[in-house]
C-alpha cells in the first residue's frame, strides 16, 4: 500500500539509502493527485540526494503542480504548505546546481505559500523550517545572484518576521554580516556579528560563536582596527582548538 511504502521510504531516507528509497516509491501506483504529489516529492528528494539534479527538478515540479491542483479543489492549508515544501526543495536543487536565478523564484514562492503545518514533513520525517529560515535561503540565493540590495532586504525581513528559532536568528545575523562585510559596510557588519555572538553565547552554540568571532576579527581588520581584530581572531582560534580539535 501507499502508506507502507511511505513508511519504508522514510526509513530508507534516514538510512541514506536513496537508491532503494526511489525504487520503493516507483513500485507504488498512486490513485489520486495528492498521492501522485506525495510520491513525486519523495522521488525528487531521492534524486536530489543522489545528485541527479534534472530528474530531481522534474519530479519536484510534478509534485508542486499536483499540490497546486489539489489546493484549487480543497483549500486545506496543509496542501499549501506541502506545495511550499516542494518549492523549497526546487530552490535547494537549483542552488546546488548554481542556478541561482531559478532558485530565487522557487524560494520566493516557498516563502509566499509558507504555512506551519505540512503532511509531507511527517511522510518523510523531514525537519520543518521556519519562515525566517526560508527567507534566509531566499536572501542567500539573491546574494549568489548578485542582487545585493534585495538580499539585504530579505535578511532584514527574516530577522523581523516573528517566526524563527534562536538558531535561525544567529545564522541570519552571521550571513547578513558576511554580505555587508563583502560589500564594504564594515561598521554594520560588525554590529551583526556582535548580535550573533550574544545569541550564540546564550545558546552555547560554539560553532556559531567561533564563526562569529572569526568573521568579526576579519571585519575589524578590514576596518583598520588591528587590536580588536587580533582579539577576536584569537578567540576564534581558541574556540576551534577547544571544541573542534
């Protein structure tokens, strides 16, 4: 049955046996558009993990289209959320394949259709993403597409959207700081790194703390403040030696 195949596919996904996961899903005969959408998403996910990008996009596009058709018939928010997830993974595939303009469109649609509940998450045992995390992915794709001002706008929106985890906010401050540093706005980048450090210390997130101190040191160095740069670079080195020997 579809249910047993999905349970098996979820186990295979977490066991990283993506070839067998795809084979298992291909043995199913879906009867409804929703079942077709769910299976196509799983096949797209399996192809993505095997770096079969064209097949992954094809399957995810089919999934997104079927979920869109289902939502037109039954305006269930979970269907909209499932469509958002299909768009999100299309963005991931395109980003991995360095197709950043296409990724921007998919991430933007994932944000637009974002809902908190999703049937696909439970089908495949996936970790839910907050709106903040999706906005951050959109901002990163825009940055990679050299659309800097738009990228900064969406990083700011991610920080203020109201649906986030502490880890999301820390990561967003670091990413925004990196972008600002790269475009020469060292003062504002320094502010972002300091915010990330405060949050990382509260969370005992030593990896983010190490990155933040290292990036902050580089920003101070670019800003001509060598003493502060050395202080934070030494902290980053100490954290690396302590927690990632």
